[in-house]
C-alpha cells in the first residue's frame, strides 16, 4: 500500500500542471513569510502580490481548457518579471527572491523545451544584472558569473534531459503501439486460424465441387478479407484451370473452368511446392503488368497427399499487404481446400463412372431416364416445350459382321462425336443402348427438333467412318425419330413410346430418314 501511494505521488508530481502549482505555492509563501518578518517594506509589493494572484487565477481558469506549452511559458515569463520587480523593491544585492529564478527557469525548460528555457535563463540574467547595475561594485563578479552560469547550465541541462526523455517516451510509445499492433494481429490471426479450422470440417463434408469452391470463396472473403483472389487446379503439367475468383469484392465461379497457361511465378510455386510472396510486383521482373492496380501478391500451393494439385493466389492494391502471418494462414486454408477439392473431384469422377458410358463418353441409359423425367417436370412447371430424338445406326450388325467389332466400336465413338458437333450445348446426348442414341432437347419445339435431327443425319452421312489403322472405311447412315412434349406425351414413358414409333417408321420407310409423329 505504501509503495502504491508513493507511486501515485510521483506520477502526479511528474505532470507539468502539478509542478506549475507547486511553484505558485512556493512563490506565494515566499511573499507571505517575507512580508510577515520584514520590519518594513515598499507597499507596492502588495500590488505585485495582487498581480501574481490575478494572473495565477487566470492561469487556473485557462489550464482547465488547455494544457499547451505556450501558456506555461507565458506564465513563467510573467513570474520572472515579477521576481525581478520584487528584487528591485527589496534589498537588491541580498534579496533572496532572485533564488526563485532557479525554480521558474528550469520549469520553463521542462514545459517549453531547450531554446525557450535558455531564453528565460538569459532574460533572468539580464534582469538581475540590470537591477543591480547601480550598485554593481558591491557584488562579486565571480559570484554574479557563477549564478548566471549556474542558471544557464540548469536551463540547458533540464532542456536536454527533457528532450531526451520526450524522445525516449516517444520511442517507448511507438514500441507500445507496435506491440499493441502485433498483439492485435496475433489475436486476429488466432481467430482466423480457429475459424478456418472450424469451417474446414464443413468444407471437407461437401462433395460437390461447385459447393466447395463457393465455400472457399466465402472463407477468403469473410475470414481473410481479400479483395482479389483466385483458385486454380492443375489440369496438366502446362495448364491451370480457374475454378473461381474474387475481383474487387465480387465472387465468380466457373462451372466450366477457364484454362490458363502455367507460367512465371505460378510455375515456380507448382514446381517447388513452396509459397511465393512478392512485396512490390512493380519491382519484380517475372511479373507482368496488372490492369487492376495490383501492387503485392501471394501464391500458395494446394498440396494433397504430397502432390501439388493447384494454386491459390491473393493480390492487393497496397504494397507489402501480405505478412509472414498471412502466408501461414493462407497456407493452412490452401491445405484444407486441397483435400476438399480433391475429394470433390474424386466424388465427381465416381459419379461420372456410374452415369457415363465408358466407350463413347456419353451419358448412359440410367442418366437418360432420370434426366428425361426431370426435364418433363420442368417443362410442365414452366409451360415449356421439350423434344426427344432417338437415333439408330442403319445396318450396324452388318457393319460389325463385315469389319469386326473393333471397327464397330470405332463407329460408335465417331458417331457420338458427330452428334455432339450437331447439337447445342444445352442438349443432352445419351447412349440409349447398343447402336441407339437419344438426345434430349430442352425448350425445343418439334419443328426445331426436326431441323436438328436433319443436321445430325446429314453430318453422319457426309463423311466416311475410318478404322484406327486406316485400313477399313465405310459409309454409315442413321435413322431418327422425333417426338415432343406435350403433344406426343406428358410422361417420359409416353414420350419414349412415341419416339420409338417414329424411329420404327423411319427405319421401315427406307432408313437414313428423320421421322416425326
């Protein structure tokens, strides 16, 4: 408890305003004791005392509103004038009031600095010598010189010490600011890491690649707060596929990944498996100019099971925006993202194996059945047209018997490619079974479907089918049946029956035809 009181006392004493009022008290007591014990004195001293009380009271009023150095310096200047006048009205040579210079001048150096403090000391010396000039012979030159030099030395010494103290204090405050900033950054980083770990659990549970990318973009935007971000997966050794990005705070996903050539900094990240952070890209020769005003850059590899599967990059319009801690947190997120993306890709591949025909790469009958029912429900809900084309290869058994099954497989593969080239991106091509193919045409009327069927028929007929070794060549034709919702059927079963009927009629009327019902 005693230590605490002492600490509080000295902390109060170290504040300029308390020193200021302590000096006020010493000056007032000096007046009071001198007037009490002096046998006689000039009554003008009462006027000086009143002046002292008036400007001290004024200082009391102003110090409540301001704590500037100029006010303290002005009051110290008035104190020096007051002390000089009191010395003039008392015994000039032996007046003890001149000792008050040694209180006021150091205080001036303390509050106003070295130069103003020395100015007060110089002014005090001038006043002291001027007042005693008439009776200067009675004073020792050495004594006056020692007093003057002592006053100057005190003013200079206090000014230098205070200057050093202020410098040390400012350095200490800067250190505290840096420490607080680092502490804040560590707390923020800790919170980010904990949030990333918590969110990574839900990230790993998502098996849809589109959902995984969406979640990663949300984490980058909401947790890390990056305004520019991209996530790539490695398509092959020379190509990256852009899955999604954040540009100026706007999120974008790419269901069909955008291919970009692997080069420069990203090539180094992929080959070494090490992060790359660039403080100022304008000074990096490997970096191309950026139209978005990007100044700094960080790229971290996405590593899963010891293999780089992609790259995540963040950019900023500020120089040196990414610190060591950012790199660590970004790398943690990249590791979690790599596992989630790889799991989603494996799940997608597994799903594709169950719905994709291995020989042609088209959707199989299982997918066709589910997709047709879904499209009919959508057409029914939104009152949209829907058409279905059924395709059968003419004389395919004879082709197999003549050229062999390997050539027959080659025909099926080439046939799937020619159908793809003849339809739109929104159309769904499936291998229905054997040598039969089906095309689901959303939002398509029968007349338009018939035109698409004719385009398929013409494309198949116009070119020869050649074996892989170029030894066998054959002309192939197809027959096509077309049926549409709702006029030919309102369920998938009814529509398939009608399209089968149309295909049967096309085969029966000479083949190489498009027939509608």
